[in-house]
């Protein structure tokens, strides 16, 4: 399987090179040349596979430069860290299926991809006797999941930028209380978008990126998206194995477009009609909703909400979908992204028919999040975290009678205890992994959102090859 850039200015590369490159050297994002199609018989044959075995079946169709036995071992080790052998269990409440994606080490869906990516990095670096300096920005959950994926690993240092005082207290402590020597937390005075812009600017300096062996762990790295495709396939197998209707709808809370893009890839892979509808749910930071409903992809001011991991304007994975939207025209993709970089907006209203075939969307207000958490708890005695509540509100809006609806539960409610307590009158039960975390010693550098300052810090702390 060869990988191409959305901007078309690099030669095709294999999977392992794509993983290590992260952001394409022409500033684009990497995608497989083709998306493998799964026939109905093959899909049905996967019904009883364990999660790791299913992950191998899905991932191996995109990976042809790692021996099968090695890929299986990487996958198997990645999911031993979860608290359930199902990895991503489905629970059923009313007319909704809740896909619990928070059973990994940091209690967020990012663990599913980042445990895999951390082990994959380790495998490739040992194979090539090389080193890697991971640079990433987080709006909340990616940072801790990335850190837990590589903490203590030889040949890797990790540098994570998060917006100072714009993540929950638990999210911050999950990152900053990891004191391994290879972990560097940086709180920037600004938004997630500011941090992501710094990361992309540094990565676009190809000479610097090469000299300091920089790697990406944000969802700009294709391996992140690939690992997330698996739980869409798993959910479809579960639901279609128990219900007569062969189509499934998904409600996805998203700010960075990565999780829903994984669903888009799954929809393209699976037999026609398996995934009927992808429902995109945003909070008050509604750039993606405006894109779907109006073709208006334009920046606004980042608003702080009760679902901070979605407090994003410029979505990192949007460019991948844009590439498909313009019929895989890399030149047109590059022109549009350059226009967006210059003007902060692009008009895609001329593509509305296609966009609306791929997605429906809605924005959910803060008061609606609180009401959804409260009403769902009253009805089912099940606690939603605020991000999941965004998706559940959207699911209720678009639920079609007779079509199973899967809502992605992206984080454990204990990560957002204050918001939950305000909604239901009591805090959620705290898992053992979070007990006392607020009082643990922490280490973090606070810096201005200044690219040169971050670059200097990297130069000082980076592993040298």
C-alpha cells in the first residue's frame, strides 16, 4: 500500500515511512492511494473475532511493509492495557447504543490509537536504530494518551503543547503528573489552534524536522485514523449481528474531524449500506457544522465550553476530507488550503450535495449539554461525559425509527466531574487511575504561544541521532 499527500508534491511512500513522516513534507496530510473494499462474505466472517484479531484484519489491509507476525504482536500488546477484553464495549440504553471508548489508560478514546502508535514507533525505532522527538498539540485528551503511549520508552522524547488553563483539571494533571525523563509538557498562553499552528509551522520546516527527527502523534498521523477505523467496523458487526436492519447510523462528537473521518473511511471500506449516516456533532465551536449545513468553512473565535477537547476552529483532519471532496485533485486541495491559510475561510457551498450525502450535522449549546447529561441519567442511570452528551443530543435529533444508532462515548465522565455534578447533582464515581491525581506532583513549562520559543526548547531537550 502506497501513501500520497493531499497536496501532491511528494512521491508515493510505504506505510512505515508515512507513520514516521507524520505531516507530509509538502505540508499536506497522508492518505492511502486506495481504500480497500470489504466484501459481504469477508465482513460476515469477522463476526466472532476478538478486538485485536479484528484490528489485525482491518489494519493489515493498509500495511504491507511490516511482517504479519510483528504487526499482530504490536496490536496485541497495545490492547492488553485496557480494562476490558472487549476494548470498546457497546452498552444499550433506550433506543441508543453507547460505544464506550474510554477503557484505556487515560480514560479517553485517544488511547485506542495511541497505545498502538506508541508501540509502532518503538518497533520502527528499534528496527532502524534511530530516535524520535514527538511534537504534538492537544485540546485535552490527545496529550495524556500520547504521553501514556510512549512514557519511559527508549529512543523517544515527547513534547506536548496544551492551552494553559483551557483543559479540565483532570486532563491537565493526567499529562503533567507523568514525570518520566522523556516527557515534556508545555502549557501555552493561547488556544489549541495556536498550539496546532505552532506544530504545523515547525513541521513545515523540513530541514529542522529532519535534523531533530520530529514525529507526529496528533491525528495528522495516518496511523491514528487507521486504528480508529477498527471500532466502527466492530460496532457494525455487533449491531448487525443482533438486529435485522443491516444499516447503522453513528453520532460522533468532533472538533478536529479525526474521529468522524475514521468513520468516513470505514463507510467506504464496508459493504454498501452498512453505515447509513454519519452525524457530526459540535459544541459552540461550530465551524464543522457550518461547513456541512452551509458550505461555510470559516474561522471564528475559539469559545471555551464544558467540552474542552472540542474547543477547536481549524480542524486538523479536514484537509483529508477536502481532498476527496474535490475528487482527489491535489492541486485544487493545495489551492484551497492556501486560501484558507491566507483568508481564514473557504466557500464550499458548490459542493453541498456531496457534503450532505456524506454527513449531517448540528451544533449543541452548553445548556443543551447539561440538560442531556441530566435527562439521560434520569432515564437510564447512566452518566455521560460532556463530549458524549454532545453526540447523544445530535443522535436524538437525527434518530430514524428502525435504524440502529451508535453514539461514540469519547471520555469517562470522571474526567469532567464538575460539569457532571452540576448536571446530575452529584459527582461521578472516580476510577482508581484518577484517585488523588489532583494532588500529585506535576511538571510543566508555561510559555507564550511563540514558535521560536518552542523551537528553542525543542533544540535544547531533543534526543540527538
